[in-house]
C-alpha cells in the first residue's frame, strides 16, 4: 500500500477519534448507548474503517466498552464507578495544581482570569455546553501549566471516562443553567487562581478538590433520583 494512502487513513482516523472523544467528554452520548460504526460514519461523512479504528482506540482507553456480542457501547453509569473516578480525579488534578503553583506564568494566570469572565458570560447567556467547554478549558490551562509530561494525559483520560456522567448532568440542567452552577459556577475557580497567585499548593489543591466534589456530589444526588429509570447500580 502506498505510504500516502496509509498516512491519509491514519490522519482520517485521528480526526474521527478526536471528534468522538470530544463528544464523549461533553456527554453527547447516553450511558449504555450502542455506537454503530455505519451510523457514525454517515454522521461524520466518512467511511466505516476509520470509525471502527477510532472506536477500538477509545475502548482501549476505557472510554467505551466492547460487549461479548461485539457491540461497542458507552459505559453504564454507577455510583461506585463515580466514587472511583472522584478519588482518581482528586489525586491527579490536585497534584497537577500543586505543581502549577511553582511553574505557572503571569501570562497563564491572565488566561485563567479571562476564562473566568468568559465562563460567567456563558453561564448567563449561552447554556450548558459552552459553560462546560469553558470549565474544561480552565482546568486544562492549569494542568498544562504544571509542566508535567504525564499528568495532563492521565487527567484527560479520566475526563473521558467521566463523559457518561456529564450526560446525566446535561439532562437535568438546561439553558439558562440552573443551580448550583448559575450563582456559584466560578467561585472555586476564583479560589484556585488566588492559590496559584500566592503559590500556595495547599489552598490550590483544596479549591480543586472542592470544585470536583461539588459536581460529583450533585451527580450522586441525580443518580439516586434516577436510579429506577436509568437502571443505575450501586
């Protein structure tokens, strides 16, 4: 096979992978939803081969599950799984925040402050998904500022696995965004920036943990309320 064709196929699969990955992180697919290569290929206007490759890559990252029948699906949500993700996120994201305290630049701090302003406008005017995009942008500005070559990738994988839970959240929060995000959506972000400016790793980690815990605690409540309809396990 000509090298040019191999490169084209690889590039196309990478593009499909990024598209599906972004959709999963943003919670665009239901927990337990089967992802059919042919259907996705039609939606993405491509052939099935790069879609199948992207699905297998996402399955290898625990973002999707391959069932005994061969069907690829979004993982089901569960309270125990959510707790597990909480512990892992707090450990890795807290550590990245601590490292960023000593390594973040003045320019990166200004970018965080601009993000908070944009985030607040999104909460007021743009609805859930733009708000979630700004939230993700804020956090990964910090994790990249840690200058770790390992942590941002691991954290991205955790956010990918967190996607089905964001779907649960999106079904309960419409536009305009309702509490607890409408009034306090960026309060912990302000505290994180204060900690970073003071180069205080303890305060920075605490604010990151509180931010994660608020979302997970809300999801815990939603999962318990929806347990019967969504067939959520403990």
